[in-house]
C-alpha cells in the first residue's frame, strides 16, 4: 500500500484531531489534541495547514439491515420484503475468489413472528464471548451481540429479529447478497445472478397500497410523521418505513401487537441515529417497552462507550456512532469491579490484587496510596534506593536502569560524595568472591547476615548486602558510578566520570574501571542458550518455575514481574559452568525483590537448591547477623538488624561459627590475631616480618620515567593506579599489589596514546574514541565540549521519545522497556494529546506487529464528529523512509511505514502525560502507572489498565513468538549472530 503526501492526512478539527496510519501489518494509532493547548499558536506558521470544520457524519449509506417481518434495507437505500426461511447470504465480499468475509442469516417462526435464528459470520470458528483476537472483536451487551473486524465490517444482532451490517467504503461496488452491490444506485438491477434477474422474488414495500389497509396506513403515518420524529425525517425519507409498518400491521393476525409495530419503529429509530439525528423517547411502559439489567435505563440514542469505575474516561475517547441500548443514568458510571450496577463516581472502589473501598489505603515500598472515587491518590515515601549486581553481570542502577556487562576487573560500583567527611567508594570485581566477615572499621561495620549473605553498614546511611552463595550478587542501598547517580532520572545513568552519557553498557562500564591495567571489555550480544540445545532445555525447564501459575513464586507475580527474572535465569543458566548455582542465584534475586515489596517467599529451595551443613539451620527470613568465633575478638560484638530479611543457613542461638563453618559453643571457639587462628588453650607469639625486593633498571620512552615499587613507601600505589587523562579521579583506584612500570613525570598525565601532557591538554573519551581539547560532539539535543579531559555539556531539556515496534515492544519516554500483546485499543499517550494504539495480526503466525493506520488515501480523508473546537495546524512530510507528522503543540510522529512508530514530545509536556508511553517525568521507575494512578511492577497489569473499553478482556500472558515457532527462532539466531 502506498500513499502520496496529499493522502496522508486524517486530522480532527474540533475538540481533538486524529492521526492514524494504515498498512496490512501495522498498528492503529490515533492522536488527539485538546483545543485549549492551541490558543497561543500563530495561524500563519509557514508549512502548516489548517483543517476545515466538519459536519456530522451520516453512516446510513454504509449500513445494510434486516428486521421485523422479513424487511431488508440495502446499502444503497432500497427497502424490500423477502419472506425466505432458508440460510441466505446477507452480504459477502465478491470482488475476488478469496472472500474477506461473508455474513449469512436464517429466519424461523417464533410464536408466529419471523425471527433471525442465527447469524453466521465467516472469519474463523465458534468463539466464547467476549472475544478479542487477531483483529476480530465479538462482545455482548444488554441489547446486542456486536462483531467488529479489521477487514472493515461491523455486524450487530439484537438476538431477535434485527441484524445490521456496516462496511467500510473500500468495499463499494464489491459486495453481493441480499444487501446489494453497494454502488450507491438505488435500483433493483443489483439483484442479478448469472445474468438472471431476481426481482420477481422480492416485494417492494411500495406495492402495498393505501386502500388495502387504510386504518393501519393512518396509524403508521401519524406515528412516523409526527413532530417528535422531525429530527429524523429531515435526514431519512420515512415513506419506506411507513409502508413497512403498514405491511407488518396488515400481516399481524395472530402475533403480538408489540412485534407488529415495534420492529419497524425500532429500525427507523436506529437509522435515525446512524444518520446523525436524535430519535425521540417513543417507548412507554405499555408500548414497546425494553427491560435493562441493574438500574440501567433504555435510550434510543446514546454513546456505546460506557464510563466505568476502572475506565472513567471511555466516553471521551469514543469514536463509534450512537446507538440504542441500555445506559447508566447521567451522573453515574457502571461498577465493573463489584458489579453493583450504575453508581455515583464517588462510590467507586479501587482494585489491586484485592478490592479497596474509597478511603482505604494501600502501601508499597515507594508509595502510600489512598483509594478516592475509583482512582489512587499516592504520596511518595522516602525510602532508600538500591543498586544491584546480580548473577555476576546484570546491573540495576539506583534509578532502575538495567543492563548487562561482563567485566574482569575492579570497577567503581557506587561512590558517595555528598559530604567531604564521608567519601566512600564501593569497588566491585566481577570475577572474585568476597571473603571479609565480621570486621569493624571506622564508620563501617561488616558481618555475616547468614551463610549466604554478608552485610556492610556505614554510619552515614550506606548499606551493602553481598550474597556470595551460590553466586556473588551485590546490593548497594544509596549512589554515582556503575550504579548511576540516583537523581530519579533514568536517561542519564550511563554518565561517565568525564561527564558524558554513553550509549552502550560496555563503553560506560569501561569508563569506571578502578584499575587501568585491565583490558576494556567489548559488548556481548550473543545468546548463550543458542550454543547448546541441552543447556537451553535445562534452563527453560527449571526457569519456568518463576512463571508458573500455581507455585511458591506465583504469590509475588502481582508486585514483581517475573518476566525479566525468567530471561536472566535462562541467560545465566546457559552461561554458567555450574548451571544450578546460577539458577539458584536468580531465584534468590527474585525472592529478595519480593521481600522488598513485603512478600516473603518460602519453601522454594526444596528439591532445587542446596541445603545447610549438618550443624546449621535454614531460615528464609534471617534478620540478625550471624555470630562467629572471629567476631568475639572484635571491639564491637553487636551488629545491626534493620536490614532486608535474607535466606540462608546460620548457627542456632548460643552457638558460633568457627573457621571451618561449624557451629560450636563459645568455649570451643579459637582466637584470631593477625590472620592466624589460635586453638583454644594454646598460645603463640607472632613477630614482625620485613621483606626487601630487588631493584629493576628499565628504559622508558621519553618523557616517562620508571616507577619502582621496591623503592617506594607503602602508601604509594603502582602503575595500575597512576593518574592519567582517562583516570583523573585516581583516588578510586583499587589495587592489591604494587606494579612497577613507566609513568609520566610529576605534573604530567598519560593522554591515552602513550604521550605525557598537562591536564588542560587532556583529550576526552566517548564511545571508545579520543577527542582533542575543544572538540564538540552532539549528545541527545545537547552539545558537549572537551575541556581538560572532561566533557562540559549544555543542559537543554530534550524531547522525549516513545517507541512502539515489532511484536508488541514498547519503550517509554523515560526509557522503560516492556512487552505487551493486547488485542484491543489502548491509550498510548494522554492529556492534551491522546494516542490510541491497537494491535492487529501480522502474517500467519498471529504475532502482533506495530500497526499504524492513516484512515486516508487518494487525497481524501475521513472525519468523525467530536463536537465543536478550535482548528488545528499541522504539517506532514516525507523524510527518507519515514513519514513525519508534526503538530503545532510540540508533538511529532515518525512512522517507517512498516513496524515502528516513534512519538516525540517537547519537554514542556514533561510530567503531563500518561498511558502506555509513561509519564515523561524522567523517572522510569514510576512509568508503570495505571489509569487509576497506582504504580505497579507488572507490565500486563499496567497496560491492561489503559484499554479504551472495559469490555475488552485482560491479557493474561505474553506469547513468545520464538517459542511458538522454534524453527524461526533458530533461523533468526543464525542470521543475527
């Protein structure tokens, strides 16, 4: 499908304007702007066009219907009677050998009245209602069963006598069946099959003359030509419906009076709504009455998009035309939580795992939320942030950014610089275990919390929890470096010591090396599971426990999304030499995350992970330090207990762990002095030892000089900690041994290329390249200049970008990523701007692709009436492969015409938006804010809350297309590796 620049326009000029894009494998997206945001914009901006005002759209010409005593109205407006009782083709797509759709109906007699016994819509198979899948939606309300399909057809059946079919105009002149050929010409030559006219089979309603049924003629005339129907008769010729009414009344000898009159009046009322009219409230309790469930009321013309407690803005986003049905009285919404019918909004409850009444409080780790009229009002709690290094390579920063890095060096994990008296750096080495335990240093307390965990606590609020069994994992509670800068902004967490933001985990992590002798690591993009089928099977089998619907982990799914831990689990299990150890490490990571949310998981280690030594006992909730024999010799034997409970083995009360890990009573503990254990009852005298090394004579390139570790005092560091242009903050250097070598003389620094320069001549590094002083590079919307080895960047606020691509992949404005494969319409961005996004099937696998639809082609565009409003200025451009739609209020849409849509927002909208693209406030950790204003961790719960209609069923699980089609997975792995 191709478009010209004139084709690509679908803008609303009233309260909102809408943009959507169309292609067979792309996502529906609609974009709206409130008129209030345009008041200050000049109407004379070059390159922008103005959308004209529009009138109410009349849908009658695209609707075919049948009702009552075998009456039919074609798309082209013919009204006739056909008393057939077989199954007939009402309408089908006849322009190709393969039909996009077909609709069949069959009538039977029911108490003397002809009713439609069933409707067959050929798209798939029998389904349970409601049904939302693969571009087909089938739902039932109090009056109708309604089917909508992305092929451009809507079918409605009232379960009795009336069926309505609405088609897109793309099928004009391409249909056949009892609904006619949809060519806009109201003549009967459309009912020709194989060259033979079928006109004799049909009875025109006009063939009923007045003198046959004069009394019935008068009644029908008085009803349908009365003043109360004037809004309708101005839009629709009532004559065919008057004659249908007469036919019904003349034919009703043994039927109820209601059916004789009501069916045609109901149809005329429906046609009036489709034409944009306002049918009167013509029913009474004694005449053609309708019953509604709960305390709903029947109306002849109302919005089919009903506001509910969970979706209180559905009607404001509605694009469907009005119809008859059961509705909530004005000032009420439908209670779709406790199903109490129509209630005042103030009585609405909230739901999160359970139901909360208005005024009740729900508290989680970062927020305290109160339910108010169906929405959550939350206040942020002051809680410590945590940085984590899990499974040896997966890092989560204080601000919630996640990345993977495989390093073999010392790196600065976290650095606190708030107070000069409390400067503190946390080094981390990826390839070693930490063995220090129960030591008290100045400002620092170190002790075992269990056999699996070591805890470090400082006097100024920094806490480090280290899990060393079965695999080393580190959790730092407080701030800057590999763990980011803890400023509640996700996008700048990969800032280097030189002051610039890197784009990859490898270049960022390399910049925080604490030992310059280590080699830089390259980015690893391979999937370790693709290297071994057996490892992959093992990983998927055991890691699936995290996703199981009925096991220990299930109770935590609502507060901690297991999907990311499942991916880590398969990755780690395939990547580790000891798969079981890494598997258990991920399970432990997940249980710790659950504990931080107040959900404590137990019994998950049974038959999966290791047990305790014979002398120790296991607990899932350790919250005191593990006492050791070594700790008895410390000045301070007590330890803190205000840390997150951990699992592991420990000695029972009154016992202490000796150097062999065995629990013994105090009297059997050895003594410890200067790295030496002394058995109980024994004594030993340890004297000082002095060592001297030889002298090296090495030739260094000028102007470098040789640094000899043997000829220096103990406090001096070696080559690996020499201050260079790439390591201006050499105080962070970590070195266990002094290394001799060539260094720059005093006052000069190595420039990274082997030369020695003054500090103001130092180059800067970015993305693995060196830039000379004064060099400038772009960094997002800012410009960075190299000055004295550090980047000085402008601080302009940059536009936010939300990306929707591929098989239901999303990246929010604040760079939070997730997958969601919903089948309904969802709010992607909302406030002054409203995007509606909708998934449709792609290919034959059912995989969701990013579908955009511009409801415009060949220079024409379709408009929907949303009321009066201000005209909106816009511009549409082609930029390379992209179609770009720009608005006057700081929003742009970029579409690659395939599977990717980018939504760009100017910074003045920061913190003012909500929806699937997040809130654009910089903090990615609160992006999963539901439509009820509650921050959740499960992306499915978050995304389901933003569906436009509450009738749409929730998505329970994301389908992995690679698992559904394993042959494509292996093909893809080979071609992308």
